[in-house]
């Protein structure tokens, strides 16, 4: 259903006439998106009326990223009090739809090149980025216990299970805290990247950005909840990024360890998001991605003795429950 207030805003404030509004698939937030088709082309209208606070960072961050040479939607019109934005239209060529075995090297290289610029955009005029600190990470991990393990899977965790999971969560948070801090998109993956002309990368959904760990965005991209690749290729791409950003004090071994462990935290957070959308919002769209996400966590956690308790819990409790 198209909100009448958005329709009125497009007509009276943006002075658009003879247009058609077509709903687009949104993200995991309460924001809604519409393609505005008119005689001269098309725009994208963002309706963030339920979470108006997301518009201010969107405008501030988009402006800065554009100034740094990155491709983000340009703002045609805005009303922050209503939560409405009118944006340029990047089209329909999402990375998620465009990626193939034959073009993956090219597209991921371009996305990693863009990320190497993005990570340095940690000073945003008109908006102060918050820090993705250990406390916030632990909060997400605790919420994963509540929403994924307890509500979605209906598991009853013993006191011992809570303690072991908490110890694993502390280890993951400490790993993240040891990394250099950079601009962190927070959802840098195939559903938020567009394939533009000349293979430029269009970046979407950046309004929830933080200052956070170096490897968060790169593992979001390469171990994507929506698409997976052979581990050999993932490591090759991660190594390319490590070479690209050229941090003399960070060895490849250290970088890949950070990358692995950051991925576990990231994917636990995704399980939280997917299960909460299902249990709280009656949105089953993301349930299909749970098996892949869980596979990432188990496969990587098995490599690290510090994650043994987490691995055992997932294999013995969670996988059995998921199989039912």
C-alpha cells in the first residue's frame, strides 16, 4: 500500500506530475522504497516515516561518500521531519542478481576497491558516527541467544550453556576490539551493492554506519548470508583486500584470523536479525538464509579452539533442532 502522505509530498513539494509509484523490496528495517516512474525517467522514494531518525545520517553520510568519489544515491529532495527522501535511481542490477562464477572476480575486486576508500570515511560532517564497541557487540550476541536460540528454536539453555556461550561471546568481542577502527557500513553485501556503468559500485543502505573493526565489512561481503563461494576464492579476495589496504603492522595471518572471528560475530548477529523478523514481525522472508549463515558459523568456529564450546553447542543442540 502506497502511503498517501508520500504521494502528497511528491506532488506538492517535489512538483512531480503524471508519475507511477511501484513498491520495491526493502531491507530488514521498517523503511520502505518506491520507484517513481515519470516521463523523464525514474527516481527512488524512501519512506522512513516509521524511523525518521535514519534520514539525517543518510543525507550526511551520502554527501560525504560522494565527495570521496564513491557512488551513493544523490538526494533530489528531502523532508527529514516526515522521513521522506527522493533519490537518484541506480536501477535493478543488484550484485546479488548480477554475480556469476565468471564475473565474480571482477565484481568483488571493484567492491573491495570501493571498500578500501569507504573505510577511511570516518569523519562525517553534520553527523557523529557511533562506535561499534565491545558492549554493543556483546548486546547483539546476547540478543541472538534470546531471539534465535530461545524464541525461534525454542531451546531452553541451561546455566552451564549460558556460561559457555558467554565465554565464547567475550572472546569474539575481544578479537574485534583488537582491530584498527574504520568506517563500518555494517551491511556491506550483495543486497546493498549495485552494478553501475563502467563497473562502478553503487553503495546503498549505509545510514546505520558505525566506527568499527577493520574486517567487519569485508567479511560481510565475502561471507555473505545471501550467496556463498568456495573458501579458496573467499581467501583470495580477502588477501587481495589485505594487500590493497597495506597495513604494515598487520600480517596476513593476523588479518585472516580477525576476518574469521569477526565473521562469527557478524553471522550470529544476522541470525538475531532473521529470527527476530520472523518471531516479532511475522516476516518469514529471511528464514531461508539461516542454514547458510549457520553453516558459516560452525565451519569457521571449528578452526579455533577458543570457540570449541560454541561449536559443540551449535552441532549438538542447534543443528539437531533445525533438522526437526
